[in-house]
């Protein structure tokens, strides 16, 4: 039954279902809408109770991917969301956009992989795109029938690079004329911070008294909130950079948004500097420095270099994990590239130890033989 209630004349309905009384407001003053609402509510309860699923039209990939991105955005780091969004917008949606999700099969995915390889995409890039596709299909329970037939690309595990001492000097020399790039490169080489961890660093995370940096939200849960001590080069670079910014609040970004401000120059346009937002990128300055130094590497290789130097200094695995923010030994092995110089010192030490042992061993044997002959 339906009835009006209250001064505003809102209709309510009341009926019994499965032995319980359902008593709810329709939130309308229309009797017709109230009757429709009661019938719809009864039908919903009957379908749920009897496990009857209402059939709907299968979504296209374009609509399903948009809904998936919107649902996942609150749970993803900013940089991760950007990667997923680019993968959908630039690659997956042009390839699968008008297709129904149920029409995406293993053959279709294999053809997509072939086209991406012909376009020069790396194995890691293609796998990231397939991971996004997999998550969208899993959301609609369509991946289970495909997972045994879809083959991910084999990635090269040695993609990272650790700079030699000479290459590191060349890079720092090429960055010396750019105050911004010099600060971020020095920080990366001496703290193993990721690019986005440096980009989103706030002054409240820097403790000049204790000479340490507290990482904010990181790529991994183990990396968030880790405290990294600042060695002398990293400390000096932050002090010099802080001196260039006349006024800074605790919640300001260390490397603020500065489009067309010339922040790397001695006299930047301070009106264009916005410390309430982080810098978007230093890509142009980075490429210029690499050309000047004659090097080919990624900014992420600076993290590889720092972790490698820590490993060569015989730091414990626990120390490496605490600084790098890793949770497994395999990731430490992936990032550290013990260089030939350190390997040679280690093998030389073994030889020295054997020589030292061989020098004394015959002496003991000779003395025992002497004692036997005297007896």
C-alpha cells in the first residue's frame, strides 16, 4: 500500500516481503510515481532474492575503459593514473574502442601486440598496456577464458644502467649551468629517490637540522614514509636551491611549477612561479644536458646508479631496502649493477687471501717434518 505522510505530503509505501515489513519513503508527492516506485522496489527484492540477474547490453571497450578509469582513479598514484590514461587514450581505445568487450579474443590481442611491436614499442610498454586491458576485462569477468591464450612479451631485465664514475662527472658538469637540473640530478644520484618522489617533494619533508628527507606517497607501500639521510652533496644541493627561493612555506613544493619562469636562471620571473603546485617536468633541460655530456640514459638510471654504489659499499640488504623502498631481494638485484671495478677488487681480495694462506701453510709442514727427523 502507499500513503501520504507529513506536512509536505510525501508518499510512502509499505508491504511485506519474505516475512519482513518493507517501509520506505518514495521521496515524491506524485501518487503515480509512488506506485511505480513501489512496484520497482518489489521487483528489485524479488530479483535479488531469487538471484535473477537483469540482462543488459554488452559494453563497448570505449565505454568500459572510461568507467574503469573513473573507478580506479581514487586508488591510484597520480603518475600511475597518467600512465594508464595514456595507454587507454592513445593505444587501446583506437584499437578496441568500438568493439564489444565480449568480441575481444586472444587472436585480437595477439594482432594488437604485433602492430605495437612494428611501431617500435618496447616489451615493457606493451605489457603495461596489456595489464590495463586485462584489468578492464576482469572487471566484466571476461579475462578468465583468455588468460591461458594471451602471452605477455618477454622483458629484458638488464634495461637499467648504472653510470660509471666518469659518466657521472660528465653529467654533473653538463648540469652545472642549470640550477634546477643540477639540484634534481644531484639529489637523485645521492638518495635513490624516484623522479616523481623528487618532483612532489615539499619543504615540510626536508629536515635540514637532521639532514634527512622523508618520502611522501611513493610507488610502493614500503617506499612511502621512508626516511633517507642526506649526504654532503645532496645536503649542499638543497641548501643552494633553498637559497634561490626567497620565501618558502612548509607546504610549498621544493621544485615548484614554473612554466616560462626561467627558474634555472639567476633572476627568474618570480610572478610565474607557483609553489602550491609541483613542477610538471624538466625533460627539455635533461635532454639538453645529455646531448652536452654525450650520454644516452634515462633519469631513472640515476636511481640505479645510487643503489649500485650503495651495494658496492657493502651496505646490508636491509639498508638498501630501507633507502630504496623495496620489499624484496629480487628488486634489489634488479636495480644494483655491481661494476667491473668492484668485482675486480673482490676477486683480487680472494687471491690475496690465498697467497697469504699459502705463505704460512708450508712453514707449518716444514716445521713438522723437522720435528719428525729430529725424533
